[in-house]
């Protein structure tokens, strides 16, 4: 028969009340391919294991059950189950959630088969309360996420992919990093690592349900849990930054700065003004603040780089890490005019005045900054308003990176608040 097209992996612990519905929603899938359900049960204290064994005996060719003899914890259980999945694609469903459409797997496989540039795809889900405390609602309904394809850049600012909606290409992430086991969540770092290797696909069907209940991991509203989760999300980005060798460093700095702002508000609300945690975090935020403001400087501007040498390539890489594209290059060497450099055209500085200067920003990337800046001033351009020194911004970027590296050493200060 060979390997299945899809491995559905389900981690579960004390889900006796919900596990049947979860398993049945997988078995009800209508597909033109083979799929398997791999379940890792983490030594529950209720009847979860008994129910899983019952289904495994009834569907021996469909279900692989791994019953832990000792409780290893959610993260270790997650890591272990990834090693048991043999499918070309992997879908995730927690033991207390369920799928709501029989064509979920088929639709996601069809999408990934047609879109080889995507390593992961997702769809909307409905959140409901087991006790009826609130009306059911659909998550991530904003249009900015509902695009056919997004990149890791969007994911860095929000983990908008619901766990029960995920399907990804197996073996893209060859090995789950050891640091996963120290986090309270697995989906966020996994999504980041997958999107590091390809695009994120979107399918516009609501095909899953997430149940909020008293035993759920994310259902707690205690102050300790709110603070802890926010701190740990910061740690996710720090680890991902290190894992990817700071490829997305500048975007991650912005994301971390935003989450730190939320964390400061938590500290003030729960611990009062000027707590030791708040003061420690403010020191780090002050170091990052100038760097975070860089991105807003480039936003909604037509960007040009003056120079076509190695320095220009470095500045170009810096801009691309901020998701900023260069519209054209400037150079005083007439032999280069009309040519293409790093995918953009090279023009004469004399053409600058024919463009809208108020909507443009020229970044000088040359050791001859003084001469070029004088040249631009003579043409009527103003320093800081119309042009800047690219080397200054490179230095700011490096300062920000050093701050994040130091945070990786300081991360032990981000501990669960005990009072």
C-alpha cells in the first residue's frame, strides 16, 4: 500500500469527554487517497486511553495509537508524534477539538499539490464555549490574513493560523529543535519554521471547531497565565531569530517590541507601577526603540539607493529584511545608466528632479557619502528629508541585533509571576 498521503496527528491528555468526537471527525473524511490517524496519548488519568484503544482495534489499518506509560508533557508528546508520521502531508487536530467538514483533508491536499511554493496551508475555524458563556465566532476573519498566499513576514507579527486548520509538507522541518520543549505552545514555532521554507496558503472554507473548556491549555484567564504566555511568545521569536541566523531580525525586533508593550501593560495592571519586571523590560525596550522606528521611516516611500557597489548590496539586503523594495539605483558612472542592478534599473542623478521628491527617499550607500550629499544638496535636496546615509542605518540595525542576542541571555528573567 505504501505510505499514506496524509498523516493526521492528534496529541491528547484527559480528553475523555471529547476524544470520540475528534476521532470520528477524522474518520468521516472523504478522500481519493489513503490517510492515517496517529494518536499520542500522554498517560491520561481518565478514560481517554481506553477509548483510543477501542478505536485502534476497530480501525487497525487507519489508526496508530501510541499510549505513553508515563506523562511526558504536551511539548515532548508533540515532538514524539512528528516522528511517527509517514505521510507526504501532515494535518494537526488536538484531542479536544474536531473538524466540521468531510472534505477538509481533500481540499488541503488539492491545494498543496497545485501550489508547490507553499509549505503550509490553513483555513478559518469556529470557536465555541462548552458552557455557552459566549456566542460561537469565527477566528481570524480580517481580510489581511485571508489572502491566497502570505509569507513568514506576516506570521512574525501574528500567529494567525489555527492549530486545527494546519496542513503542512512533511519533512520540511527535518528535526524539531530542542528548545520547543521549553515552550507552552508548539504550533506557533512550527508555523514559523515551516513558513521560513515557503509560502502560507489560505483556503476559504471554515472546516474546524475549537472548544473552550475549563481543562483547555489556553482557556485560563489567570494573571499568571496571561503574563507567562506573552513572555513565552517573546521567547519563541528570540529562538526563531537565532534558528534562522537573524534573517528576519528587523521584523522580529518590531514584533517583540509590540509584545513587550503588551507585557508592560500586564505588569502595570497586575503588579503595579515600576515593578522590577517592568523596569527590566523598559531597559531593553529603550535599546530597541530607535531601531523599531526605522521601518516607519521607509513606509510608503519610493526608495532609491545611490551607488551600485558592494555597499549597495548590503543596504539592499537590509531593506529587503524590512520587506522594503528598491525602485531604482542612482550612479554617477554614465556607463551604468540604463543597466539593471540587483533587479532594478540604474539611472542618472539628473533624473531625480523629474520624480516626486516628497514621496521619495534616497539612501546613499557609498564611501563617498560627503561628496554625494553635497551633490544632492546642490540639486535642491535636503539631508534627512530627501536622502540619508545608509551606513548609519546599518549601524542601528546591528545595535538592535546585539540587543536581541543579549536578550537570549537575559530570558531567564522572564519567569512566571507567582503573586
